[in-house]
C-alpha cells in the first residue's frame, strides 16, 4: 500500500537554496535547512496550548564564518601569482581551496555544502552539535546556547581548518627550488592534505567517563582522518580544539561521501565513495582509545563513472543493503551476514538529480528527485538477485513550480517535510523566490495511537506526535482522543500514560470552544489529570528519598524539607476530594498510604520563611495566599532565580536538584530542562543577595500587613511533626476556604488505607460507584446530589471544570 500524505503547513523563508540533501532532523528535535546565506534551524516549541493551526517552530539562523583553509597554509599565493604560467594561473585563481580570499578579487561568500547533526549526548549530556562543511573547505561545529535573557543562539565551538593545519604544520617542508610553479605544487600538496570534502559523525562513545563523538573527515587526496569531539556544557561559549586520532590513506580518490554504521560500543564501519564513482568500506575499532584502528578495506567497484553524492545503509532480514546515490541513479549492493557481496543492481530514479533519500521502515526507502517526484522503493532478494519495487507517492502541491532540494521525516514518521524553491521565471521575476518548507502529515501513522502505544520510558521523543495531532485537530476541528475507551480506568494507568492524557486533555479544552455541537466527551478534565500526574510524581520522589534515607545515607536539608512538603501535599489531595473528583481509587490510595505512613514517622527540620511575606513556608502557597515560584520537582520555594526552566511548559526547578541527579528532565514534558545562564556580575550579585537578605529587613505592603495580623497559629495544626499546606495554583483562592481546609486537615489522622477512604469520601454519584467502603450517604445527601446533577445537565458542563468526569453527553 502506497503512503498517503496530507499538506498541513507551508513555511516560507526569504532566502535561496544552495545545495541538495539540504535538510535533516536531529535526535533532540531540531531541523536544519541549508540556505544560501547560512543554515536555518527550526525547533519544535511543544506548544500544546497554541490555537493557531500551524506548526509551532522556533527559528534561528546560523551565519557561517568566512574562514578558509588556505589562510593557515603559510604560503601567500599573491606573492608569486604573477609569475605563474597561464595554465597554473587559471587553476590557482579558480580553485577556491588554493586562492581563497588571498588575491585581489571579489571575496567568495561562505555557503553551506553539507551539514549533519551529531548524536545527542555531547552537549549537556542531552543535546547534539551541528557540523557544517562550507564551500571554503572548512568544517565548523555549532551548538545552541541560551543567555541570561533566555534568548537562544548558535555559536561556533570548533574550527576544523585551524585545528587540522596546526596539526600538520610541523610536517610541512620548505621548497628546495623556490620558483612560482614549485611553490604552487607545494601549496596544492598542503591543500590536498588538509582540505575536507566530506564528513560524518560516529555514535556516542564514553571515554574517561565523558561522552564524545568521532568526526570522520574525507580529504582531497583520498585519506580519512578521525577527530574526537568531547562533550561540553551549554554555558561554555569558548571554542575547543578537536583532538586528532588517526589518518588512513584509502584506495579511493577525492572522498565525496561518508556513512557511519555502528557495530559495537567502540567499533563500527565506514562506507565511502569518491569523485570517480568508486565505493568502499572499512572497519574502525578502538574508538575509546587515543589511537583508533582502521582495517579491512574493501572496494566494491573499480570502474570510474559518476560521482557518489550520498551513501546509505539498510539492514533487513540478515541482509545489508548498501545504497549509493549517483546523480539520478541508485546503485545497490547486497551483503550477507558474512560480509560477502552477492548481488547488485543499478536503477534510474527520475530524470533529474536525486536530492533526498531516507530509510522509512524495514526494507523500504523513500527517494526524492529534483523535479519533485517522491518514490517509495522496496528492496528484496530473490534467488540471490536484488529486486526493486517502485511506487510513486502523490504530493498535493504543484511540483511543476518547484525544484525540491531535500526532505526529512520526523522521528516517529508522523510528518514529512520537503524543502523546495520556485523554478518558474514568472515567480522569480515577481519576487516570489521564497524558500518553501512544506509539511505533510502521514495518514498511515496515527499520532494519537502512536502516543497511546508508547513503549519508551518517556514522551521525550514523541513531541512530533503531539504537534502533528494539534495541527491536524485544529484544522479539522475534531477532538484528539478519537478511539479512546469511554470507560478507561485512570486509576490503574502508569505515570507515562497519565502524562500523555494530561496533554491530550489540555489540547481538547482548546478545541472545545471551536466545535458547535459536542455530543460526547470521553476524556477527563485537564485539572483532574494534572492532579493525578502531580500525585504520581510526588509519590515517585518520596519513594526515592525514603529509599535513600533508609539505606543509611543522610538526606540534605533541602531534601528533608522537600519530603516534608510532598508528604503534606499528598494528604491535601485526599482532603480536597481530588481522588473522588478524578475517580481515582485503590491504586492511588495504596500508593499514597505506603509513602505517607513511613514519612509520618520521620523528624523534619524547621521550614524556612517566605522571602515575600515573612511567614513560615508550610506548603506551595502561603497563608494568606500570594503568588510565588516553586520548584516543580521538590515544591521548595525559589527565592531569587530558578536554576532550570522547561522550554516547553515553562515550569522551573531549583538548582539544588542537580546535586541529586543530572541531567534534569521536565517532570511533565520529559525533555531536558535548560540551565539558566548568567554572566559573572549578575551571578555574583544574586549570590550576595541570597546570603545577605534577612527576613526582618523585608518591608511588607499595608495590605499584606493587615492580612498577617490575623491569628493563624500554625502550631495548632501540627501533628506527627508534619506541617500541612494548601497546594493551589489559583490566585483567586479565598482565605475563608483556606481556613476551612486547615480545619479539615487538623482532624485528619492517617493510620490505615481504610481511613483514607473515609476521609476522602470516595463516592461518585454520576458513575453510580461507591469507592468508600465506610459509611454511606444519607438520603438527604442523595437528594442534594440529584438536584445538583440536574442543575448541571441544564446548564451544560465545561470540560475545564475539575468536577467534570468526562463521560457526560451534551444534547
């Protein structure tokens, strides 16, 4: 069955396209587009609350430097240029690797020729770096940094041209007969020795407890060099040197394509192609040492034909297919499990250049031509012969108007992006020469079902599904939970599924006002699912801290105070009838009871005072209530500045958390949180303020002073050395309701799970279920509930209401 695509979005950039294979998706959710004046970076924002039916990307532009390989070769071409013969003169001026900007001509602007994302893990242990090969024979490595104003940008952290020339400078020889032609020959030799023509990254390797990647670089003379790029922090803005490891002279000519495939943790294979169409492969081992080993080079064909533009590897049913792209031809080699080549095939794909090739799944490849033709190619072996089946995939855009220069698939194959540029003269003459990035939804991959069938431990790699689902639902004005079980038991769901449904519920509430008639609503309100996720997270953290405590390891003051707050939070959820409203029963009750019973027996240190109102910190909100900032993991207050912030949901985390574990992931989005970066002056001033600030020096407002004069004795509500709090994110909290809740907490005594049932009043009259096994409701209470249900049915229910159970119908 052929793939079906639906156009979801169309992004235009005021630029030009310079190269083919001009876009790719990184492991950490970024897209690069190779443009004429730089590299555009598109990053998913994770904006589930965005009501605009367009993909939400953050855009950055990397402006390449004009660094040239010939700048560091210690030979000045302009000093002997006029003494060259005519043939050598033309060759020296026309070859940018030889002349660069060293002659009195118009400078050659830097253009990206090739780019590739490294595996994630070399930046902050969670992100990757971007290596870019320019037309000036230089490779530059860029990483993303965030300044104190939370503005992101990409900076250069490695300059290959400088590192490679510094390494080989010691082996350069002086010209014995210093005439112009001899000096030019020495310049050519040096350029061939160091100038890069292709590159690829290895997988992430651990060396001395540090993550690193090997950058394999192909050169003009057919050699391969290996350079180590060591992990770094995002706050480091200085350039680091690439560490030279080894050089290997292959049997090929000028290298034009490289592809790495991993075999072991410290070994793999490298396939390579050259300008003459030759294809080879070799083994690489001892990657974790300072001197790696190249061996077992094999050349597949010795006949010269078309230049190798791209290499790819597909493994399927114990057969390895090596695919080489040569203009509009596909050359395929089949290799068995013993490393023997037993079959090959050459096919023509379209009439123009191949500009993109991707492995879709199993033995299926997708190939894009310059004319806009997208083909699905299925590989197989019958009687030791390579067989190919081709299908054309229809694109609902006018491909006659564009030349396509590359395409990409999201990690979960839910959307496809195609980079195109107008080719008709009328469009170019009218100034419509925008770079176009078309985003298509893959109808064969349902993003909601993909999310519900996750087998991974987190939703970190599934935000392409959330974004595709959001755009598609907003365009079609349908709810995102199509196919969900109406009677889904939320009580038994794991934390991962609750996180997914929490975001689905948030999206549903954004779509709800857009639908004229809602006949059914099969998901719980966002506020209820948010409480459920918070409870699971609190239980998870308390379990971890208690395990540390009882393993005879001392908890820090911060951890003990955090444990105290989390303990009270769980009790508060019971008192506020959250379990009843969310229809959560035995599983949640047992989990809460198991940790609260143990936490009640501990002795806790005194809590700090609030920096803003001066009152004792006893929860995630003070009494009287005022807005403040709390750590999303520990519930501890953030007095000055948070240490980490989630780029998606914007929740913040204390910098004390990185003393427990690192890297830090958002508890709701599962993506790495961004470290808050400050310059040295600002960091020193905040540290001084945190050390010198005294609570008795704080001047409170008159309104706050009036509120604080009321008699609220916290000592009266202490029991089992546990301080109780009210957890709320609403700024409309009334003081009377706070006092009433505290009076309920005062009477709460937790000894058995049955008492949880009684105190929580786990009865849900809409569902006709009684989760509380204790005292039943009186008839008067039943009458009141029935009247309340009738009133709700008349007025209609809002899914954003925390009392909404998600199973009501609207006539």
